[in-house]
């Protein structure tokens, strides 16, 4: 231990003696360790343990519903959820958490905020105790709109109520209903929807006040619930899933009309499909691989610096050996110096990770009104332990080989200069060149990956989703304003008629849900005349409620039959329009127009077939889908779609005028193009490109530093040779060509290795690419061009310095 402390002290003195070396080495290592610690903190805080203050998250799983034969997931109904809770024996608890929005009445103003509809046991089951007041009582989760109470977030308490200690018992109007504030959540608890921070929580008894889907709590076919389940200690996921399967099979027998083919699945938190965790998993996995490569490049860089520095310490090493020190003692001293570098860099890396823990939100587009994006990193003992492991591994990576090479000193030749030149060199020079090859090849892999993701994003953005993305969408929040169905129907009908008469409007329509939105489409089990479903499978299809001119407004062709008409209302038999995928699946041998399908206990006559379009994302596979007239299935809350030559900003002003003419207390919440919504929903792809490009640029910078250092060292060691060449008549261009050729040869060799490695590794990214080959020549060619430019810049300055050598002074050396 005493020897180790002496080595540390000596290492500190050596670092102080070489400030330039120390700063450069610490910069490289801090970037390498810091980026890894930052990404680890994101993985910890978003995927592994996303809920601060909640214990035993390793036993907590997302609970989703699936239907046999349908690839997409759905939710659970409230009756199914209650029966699962009652019939299970291996679960500690079940909780409900459904995100939605609310309108706060603040004096004569209305503001939007995010709210979670949760089960009454929500805070108790999570082990989160409000810092003021209480959570929900069991009885407050039952009844229809029977318990208007709310727990507010700490941020809401701070920003809206200025830390008022008497807040408990006061009321706040939410969606037109006065709610009593019964508790304040702890500061670090933001809810259980990864990606968004809640402002309020209300019990499930208030579901109809906040959920715009129109579902009722008692409706077993209304699958609106998003939930979580926590296993009892010692219970495995497989055991719990087996119990869920058994209960689901009983539901199928007891409730065949609603539960046939329906199953309930446990999903790890990091794969949760109904919040930001599932979307972020591929992005963070790729980012972790990228920053690991950045760490390797940083270690290669520092190893190169240590090798160069070892030449300056040859006399020191020889003297130590002459005085009786063994090679093992020298290696331990040099590795301790490397460990000291790693420790200092690790402290800086943790500081970088702490500073970057909330940086992910900067890559997201502005949130919708009333929402707060929340993707925090979590720096806990696990991240610190992993960072310590990275620190130790880094020390072995960059310090061990240079330490062994530095201790290998021939005493008889220790005072002689190392032979070397511009085009040749010792084994140390070959090792430094090898390290540069590693850096260049790894940088190429990162740049090629960046190019692939960027091209994929461009292709995805330019790909047509099957409808006109320049259509403007807007919504007026009638639900929160307390409108009932009949009043909402009158308002929307009048607003639609007024908008259609505006001079720059080509067409307009209403829809309950716009494509690519976070709101869910309606879905229902269906029956089809003449179609026999496989045993134990319940065909379930999503659908949407729209008015006439919907297909005209969005530019979706009707390939057979007709579009909806204004007369398709509650006074005529129900009708539907299906898409091409649904027609091919359920009526493969005939024209479906005029045929019938049954949904929600009603037979619908098919009047048209629409061309397929995307509904959730551009990467989805074609799915069966149908449309029903909104006038036959009216809802209070709808969106307005407008095909216009006006900009969204100008249309916002025009819409506000038209809305105020109908109700001066209302205003459009947001008016944007559908393309804006598509960009918002594809945030994970943009984030992946941003992160990989950022860290790829960092890797290229480090590789350029390494190449610059090697070429500079070559010039300094070959001063005599260069002076001799100049004395024999070599010109400036000859010397520039000679020096730069060495650096560019290293670059070419590194790129060749990188291309081979990238061909194998980029295939792992296939699931993140959209209509682009993982071996795309443009991405690879762009990476080669960028590395070549960086290498030319790194080699130019040492080459230029070589031309400034005084041949007389150079020949006098040695």
C-alpha cells in the first residue's frame, strides 16, 4: 500500500511536469469515459429504473393486451383489469396509468396540462408517499365521476401554487369539474409514463371526465387501460405469465363476445410499447455501442501519447533499471500513472454525465401545449460502479502495453537515439501506426452508420404515407369546455360549414383522430359475412370516425365504390369504407362493396374501398383498417382537417375568428400541418441520427488528433533525414508529399479495415433503417470523403512544419 501511494505521488509530479501531455490525455479520456457514463445514465433512468423513488423495479412489468392474429398491442378493459387483480395470486399489485390532457381554469383563462388517470392504489403500490396530504383511498377509484379529487405534482405545486403549505383541501377546476387537491407528490416523482411529466393525477372513477374516447368503465370491450404489474418476491416472469394465460383463457370462456382471442402479456419496462421507453430502446442500444467505440478511440489516442512520451523517459527507465529496479516495478509505476489519469478523467466524466443527464430533451421538437417532455438520466450507485469499471478497463487498454514497452530498455543502447525516419521506424513506431489504424477504422464505422441513419431519416421523411401531409389540422377542446354531445355536434357542424366557405380552403373534414397522432384509433372485434376465422382467434380491426370529404381532403383515392356523404347520418343504415388490405384479407375472391361486416354489435354495409395509407408510422406493415361516418358515430372531441393554400399560422388566426364567432370562450388549441405531427412521432429516428452524428464527430476529432500526433512525431524523429533530403535538392512539394503520404497511407489502410468491419456490423442496424441497404454506397462513400478531408487537415500542418526545417541545423543533430 505504501508503494502504491508513493507511485501515486510520483505520478502526480510527472503529470505536473508535462501539462500539455496531461491536458490532452485527460481531454481524450474524459470524453471517452464521460460519454459512456452519460449514456449509461440515460439507460438507467429511461429503460432500467425509470421511476425514481419506486423500489423493486426489477419485479415491475408493463401489462399489455394482445389479440391473436393481430400484430399490434392494445390495452385492457377496466372489468378485465379488476378481474385480473382479484384472480391472481402471484402478483404484489396491479396499477392503472393512462395519460391524457386536461384544461385548467385559471381565472378567466384556460390552460392545458397533462394528467394521469390512475387506479386508487397507485401511490401505495408504487411506494411513493405524498410529501403533503395523502394518496387516493380505495373507494375513490369506483363510481362514475363520483370522486373529483386530485394529487398534484411537485412542479405544479411550485410553479402554480408557489409552494403554498395550505394547498391541501383547495379546489382546482379540471375539465370544467371542481377537484379537491388531496396531496402533493414528491419532487423526483414525475409519474410512470416514460417521456412525459404529469401535472395532476386523478382516480379511475373520473375517467369519463378526462378520457375523450367515450369508453365507459363497465364496458368490457373498451380496452383503454395502460397498466403495470409487480410480482411477489421470488416469483419469476415465466410463472406470472403462466398465471395470466390461465386467467385469460377463463375470460375467453366466460366473456366470448369481448375476450375471445384476447391475451394479456407481461413486458419488461424497457420494452413498454405505450410510452417512450419502447421507442427509445433501439436508439439507446445503438448509442451505447457508438460511445463504446469512442472510448476505444480515446484509449488508443492516450496509448499513442504514452508511447511517444516513453521515448522522453528512456534515460529515466535506464537509470531505474541500473539502480536495481525490476521490470515489474517499472510496469507497476507506469500503470499507476495511467490509473491516475483514468481516475481524474472518471471524475470529469461523471461531471459530464451529470451535466448531460437531461440533454436528451434538447433533441426533441417543442412539446404540445401543457406537456413537459421528461427523459432524465439517473446517476446512482450502479452508474458510478459501471463508470469505475470503465475506468479500470480503460487503464488496462491504454496504459498496460505502453508500460510494458517502456520498461523494455536495453541499458547498453539507452543513451543512443532511436533509429527512425520519415518512411521507417522502430517497433514503437509500428505500434503507434497500428493504434492510428484502429482509430481510423472505428471512426469510419461510426461515420458510415451516421450516413446510413441520416439517409434513412431523409427517405422516411420524403416517403409518402399515402395522404397529403400539407393538410392543416386543428382541434378545439370541447370536451374540457364541458360540451355535451348534442351541443358539440351543432358546434362542429357549424364550424365545418364556415371553414368550407373560406376563400383559400379547398376542402375540409372532421375526424376523431388524425393519422400519426398519440391518440388511439377505435378498435373492435369484427364478423364478416362468409369469412370463417381460425379457431380461438377473434379478428379485431382498428377504425376511425370521419365526415364526408375526408378522403378528398387527405387525397386518399377511393379505388371502388363511393366516399361518405353528408346524408350518411344516424337516420340511415350504418355504412363503412374499408382499405385495400382489409378487402384482400377478408374478401379475397370478390368485390366487398355491398357486403357487410359487424362491429360493436352493428352490421355495416361496405360502400367503398380506400387505397392503403399509413396510420401509425411510415415503417408499419399494411394492416386491415376501416372508416365509419362520424355523423353516425359522433363524439364530443374531434379534429378539423383543412386543405388550404394558407400557412398554418395564417389559418390559426382565421380559425380563431371563426371559433370565436360561435363561442367567444373557445380557441383552437393548436394548428399545424400533418407533416409536423409526423415529424413529432418519428422523434426516435431523429434522435438516433443526432446522437450517432455527435459521437461520430467526436470520434473523428479524436482520430484526427491521433493521426496528427503520429505524423508530427514522425517529422520530429526524421528531422535529420528531412534536412539531408533538402540539402540534396528536395523541394517544398517533395517534402510535403513525402510526409503526407505516410499519414494518408495510414488513413487508407484504416479505411480499408473499416469498410470490411462496417460491412459486417451495419447489418445489425437493419431494423432501424427505412428502405435503404445497410451497405449503401453513398453512406460508405461519404464516410470515406469525410475521413480523407480530416486526414488531409491532420497531416498538412506537420508536413508544412517539415518544410520549415533548416537543413544545416538538422544535419548538425546527432
